């Protein structure tokens, strides 16, 4: 049987292991409710992202998935079109503070409001940095229609000026 003492546990073979509860659970293969919940928060290949990717692919466009638009910038875009210099992000309503759907949690309010605020701030910083070096940034919410999002992402291939396309894309889907 397993005996848990603070951060030390007794392994079935008689040895001991130390670490945080989550690490110990992972070592032993124990799946708790918290572990399952956290593992469900994927950083890529979410259903909204897959729907947008399918719609963009159906338009005949090819792209890179989950890569850095700029190697020196430690931020990954959901869809990257290197030649066209377009970075597309499919933002989750909760994690990126959607004005329509974000609901503040009941517990640990200070932590979560700070966390979401930092995410939004990082999004704005990413947009500014990419725009400075000539990239078009397209941000869509997870609740946006995938076909409309795909058409917005495809605009750079239609011949309009990059600046007006970028302003249009961001203002249409972000309400900026």
C-alpha cells in the first residue's frame, strides 16, 4: 500500500520518492481529478483551432502549425504563413479574456484575474512586436465562425495592402 507523508511517499517496492503531489502522482500513474482537469487544457489542436485549420486548408492554403513566427520571439502562433508573413491566433474565450464570454471564476479570483490580464497583455505585446517587423497578425476568438475566420486569414493572398488588411482583420474579429 502507498503511504503519503508530506512530499515523501513509500513506493510499492519499499523505496521512497520525494516531490510535489502532482509529480508523485505522475510517477505512480495516479490520475486525480485535478490532474485530469489540467491535462484537458490543451495549448494546441483544440476543437476551434482544428475547425479554423480545416477551413483554411479547404481554401487551398498551406501553413505551419504551432510555430514561432520569429525565431527570437518565444511566442507561437496557431497558423503561420512564412512567405506571406501572416500569423494567425485562435484565442480561447476564457484564457484570453473575451468580452462576450469570459466569466470570472468564483474561487482564487485574484490569481485568475491577474493570470488572464497577463495573457491579454502578452497578446498585445506579441501583436506589436510582429507588426513592427512587417507581419500581419490575425486574431480570432474560439466562438467565431471558422469559415469567416478562414476568409480573413486568406485575405493577404487577395492583393490588398497589408496594413489595411491587418486593421480590418483585427477590428472585425476583436472589436478593437
